[in-house]
C-alpha cells in the first residue's frame, strides 16, 4: 500500500492547494469546499504518487504490462487485459498440479515486483 498523507497551503488571495493520496480529486475538492463553505474553484487538489492494484508506482505503463513482463521473464505466458488485469494463457490440457504450480509462480513473481 502507498503512504497516506496530505499537505496543504493557502495563498493571500484565498486559494487553497491540497496534495494527497486520493483517486477522486474532484470529489475530494467538492467535499472540502462544502466543509469550508467556499467556492470549489478556489480549491486545487493534486493527487500524489500512490500505489496501484498491487502497489505499483511506475506511471509510465499500466501495472498489468509490468506484471506481464515480469511473468514472461519467469516463464509464464500471460497478456495484459486492462490496466490492472492479467489474462493467463495456459495449455488446454492442464493438470491440477500444473495449474497450482502456475498460480504459485504467479504469486511469487507478483510479490517480488511489488516488494
């Protein structure tokens, strides 16, 4: 999980700037405006860098692309299927032991890259 924290500053003309860990900057801005009883246009909320699906902090590419790259290096065939979804591509004739080994490899690889 990413850090949780906020910073704030105000300007001489009554503007407020907030920096923090939120995924809903506009919702947070509107709630703060209601609490402070001020126009939301005077509040600026900036999202700080925060973890994604499994704690990824690399903004250059979606987490699923990073995971697929690491899984490929570990020998597992997967493809990204959204920004935080990985699609497995197992053989059609898969034993339960092979499936479990694949899931174990997946878990170990994701733990390594999110540590």
